[in-house]
């Protein structure tokens, strides 16, 4: 394996016989990569969700038939709205005959110096990124506890939950919150056999990010990685698959960093 130019790794059946629900899975980034990986890892059925209805329909179509899987479903959901979160989990429970794995991928960021940020911008990032993950986790825990079959939840945090970067106070605070939520919720969920962990990606460059982030910033961030590059979306998804799988049976409440060490 060439770490500077890694080849796509084939599936290893890590999620064989499991059902999967993923939020924010209709973009060009980690969410859709995780959905594709879950199918390649042999999941028996999958529900993907996103706030963007058009891309969601396209993403369901792209996944259908991969690895001979027909049980691919989509439902739009804004994780900032409690009723949509509950509707999504109820839909997934029904279509999948129980959710075994939930991947909370939805998160939102902007770049703004704190002294220039108004409450609305702060609240929006916190509400989607932290509160959205909390809403999905809370309701999924209630449902998994009632069903009594265990399960795994994987949250998407960020190394910014640990590190400082100008213009990112709101996003970093939200992601640090996701890590703390993961630790505390995992302790409660262990009582009914549910594991909760998080990944913490560093830079993961994909077409939508290339469009929205300044080129100079992306170059600077890539230069700070020991590999001199950001992660491929599927490299982050691979770590999610491990955390979701039974290989991680003795792992809960942890946040696994997905980065090559900062230089
Ligand atoms: N890309 C990176 O470098 C990076 C680094 C660290 C962490 N992350 C985290 O990874 C996750 C995925 O980000 P990504 O950049 O890979 O893009 P992605 O394609 O996985 O996610 C973007 C998708 O999120 C959807 N979305 C936005 N708001 C939503 C909402 N309120 N409810 C539901 N869906 C919503 C968008 O429609 C879009 O399709 C985020 O939580 C992000 O904070 C990304």
C-alpha cells in the first residue's frame, strides 16, 4: 500500500447481515462514501438520508444494485428538526426491520472570526452539528433500548474538536461537544448493549469542499499533514466501518482520529 497514493481497498464483509442508517449521505463527501462502503462491506439493507432531496434520489439510485443489494432506501431529513429525526428513525426501523448501525454524519461549518460572528451563525452550526447528532443519538438509543438487540452508533466529529483554527470557534466547539456526547452517551448505552464511538477526521478533500474552501487554505492544511495530503473520503469511511463492526466489540465512548499527524 502506497500511503501517498492509496489504492481503494475491497470490502471484507465487516457489516455482513447488518442494517445501516446514515445521515447527510447524499453529498460528495464522507457520508456517501460511508454508504458505499457499508454496501461493499456486505450490509443487508441501508437507509440513507440528506436534507437535499434531489441529490438523495440520485444517491439511492447509485447505491442500488451495488454488491447485488436491492434493499436501498432514502428519506430526506434535516437533523435540526426533531420531528424529521424521529420520522427518519421510524422509517428506517420499519424498512430495515431494525437498525443495527447508525452513522451520524451531518455537520455544518462556516469560516468567521468570533468577534464578527452573530448569534444566528453560531446557533446554526451548533444546531446542525452538535444538536443534530444529539437528537439522532437520543432517539436511536431509545429505540435500540426498547428493541433490546444492541447496535452501534458512529458519530462524525473533527480534529478541530481538539485543535485550534482561526475562524472555527463555533464548529470546533460543536465537534468537541460531539466527542463529549459520544463519551457520556456510550456509558449510558452500554447498559443495553449499544456501542457509541466517533471518528475525528482531519482534512478530507472532496469536490464540494474544493468548491467552498479557498485553495490557499486547502494547500496549507494539506501541507500540515505528515502524508502531505488530506484523507480520501473512503479512508475515513473505512474507520467508520471498523467502529460499526463487531471487530470493535470492546470499544465504546472513544473518538478515533483519522489523520496523518500534524507536522
Ligand atoms: N471534509 C472534511 O475535511 C471534514 C473534516 C472533519 C470533519 N468532517 C465532518 O464530516 C462530515 C461530513 O462532511 P463532508 O465534508 O465529508 O461532506 P458530506 O458530503 O459527507 O456531507 C455534506 C452533506 O450534508 C448535508 N447536510 C447539510 N446540512 C444538513 C442537515 N441539517 N441535515 C441533514 N443533512 C445535511 C448536505 O446536503 C450534504 O449533502 C461533517 O460532519 C463534517 O463536519 C469533514
